[in-house]
């Protein structure tokens, strides 16, 4: 017999989200073309929703003054970054620039494949040999040029965005340990060394590091769907024993899980601060946030983080022009698409991420039927 859930006794999701200290969301780094749209969004949507942190998915799309050779096309300029810093500061929001090491050193090439970007375009010898089972490129974690460049990038971002918090990525690093430099060293050691070096550099500057948590989730322990992506199968999971405990873990799971969300308790057990990171599924977000709410009295349970992975015009169009007000009145999500497929379409992703935003941060005056 299927159990009956008395939903009238469940705390509303926006109330849970609002009760936790961190309410973060991710956006792409703006450019001259859309900085006014970004400012409008911060003033009219993010700040009223109680957002405390905005992560900017930059990677190499930033005007790194220390390394112009790695800058990708159409970057966020220093001038635009200063406007980002100003509007966020006025609204009490912390800017969290987001990089990604050692994986994701590639992007779609428009022909169904992937092309190198950033650091390995400028320095091809830094690329780690690619595995036939992986669709992503990585940089060698022991290349002597890597850390100096990485530290320079951190310096540029902290200075221009006037921030003390940096998201260093570290997700889906499937290709490490294959080159002669790294041969014979366990992947979990290679991974932990780079993570700790980045963290300790940021700490020396008085900062705080965030990172994704998937490389420390052993696929044999967690029956999650995206094996080798949201969990690891390449011997990095034991890095959890060696990685600094003062790093904030962005614990990403984007779909509803049949066995429930098990990882918040795992991070608690291991002594890490963590953020429940959602994306495209309203049902998955609700399940994840309720699993986090159980741990709300722990100082390690920081709050929630909505990733969007969508382009500005698409994402904004789903939240501006009265959509928030309409949802507040009716409690009905517009043209609701939920989960569970993962095929990529920017407009579809933007629509789903916007619905999760509404479900997380906006409390309806009237419940949906």
C-alpha cells in the first residue's frame, strides 16, 4: 500500500530555503551586451528573492589581465566586472566567480564534438591524454605551469570582483593520472593535492573556496543516475580523506532519486560544509531541500544553490515580465516541464531552471490545485 503524505504538514520549500544562511544561484558572466539586463535582474529579482550569493560561470570568458593568452572569445571585461561587483554590493550579494580545474577544458565546437579552450589552447602541452570513454578534456594536474597560472587567475578575479569567495570547479575530472608526470601516483592523491593547493592559496588571501563534490562520491556507494559524472569511477573518491575540511562543497544532484538524496548526510559525516545544489527538476529540488532541512541544525548545512546552465535572455525571459507575480498569485508553474531527461537544449534548460527558481524562492499566496 502506498503511504499517504499529509502535505499540509510539510514546511513550504521557500520557507526552508529562507531559513538557511546561504541562498546562492549561478549565472553566466555578463558582457557589454547584457550587463544592463544583469543589473536589472539583480535589483528586481535576485535581491527581492533573498539571494545571498551569485556565482558567475566564467571559466576563461573573463578579461584576465595577467594572462591574456588564455582569454576565450566574448569575455566579461574588467569594466563589466566592476559593474557586477557594484550592483551586487549595493544589494548585499556576494559575487562568487567560477573557474573549473582540472576538467572541462573544452566546449562544444558546433559540429557535434568538443574543442579545447583556454589554458590548453595557449599551452597544448598542458593537456592530459584523453581517454576514449570521456567526452571532456583536462589539464595535467602536475604540469609546472598550471599552479602559477591558476593563482594569477584567482588574483585577477578576487581583485576585480572585490570578492573573497571563489568557486574552483573540480567537477567531472575524468582524465587525470594518464601522463608520464602523473604515472604511478593514485588519482585521489593527484586530485587532493591540486584542490588543497588552490584552497590554501585562496585562504592566504583571506578568502573562501567552493568546489563541486562529485569527485569524492564513490559510485559504488551512491546509486545515483549519472555515474562517472555526479559520482566517480576513476579512483578519486578517497580524496575525501585528504581534502581540507574548510572547503564548501557544492553538492549537485539535479533529479529526483528513488532512494532519496543520501549525500547531505555523507558530507555531514565527513565534516564538510555543503550546499544542496539543484537545477532543472522541481521534484528533485524539493526532495533535495527536504533532505537538507533534516540537517538544518548542523553548522555545516549552509543552504541551497541553484545552478542554471542557461543563457541570459532565455533565463531572464522566464522570470521577468510578470511571471513571478503570476506565480505568487496562482502557485502554478508556467507550462511546467519537469525533469527527468537530460538532453541539452538551452531554452528548455532556461525554462526548467526558472521554474526551480520560482519553486525555491517565491512563496505563492495561493496554493496550486
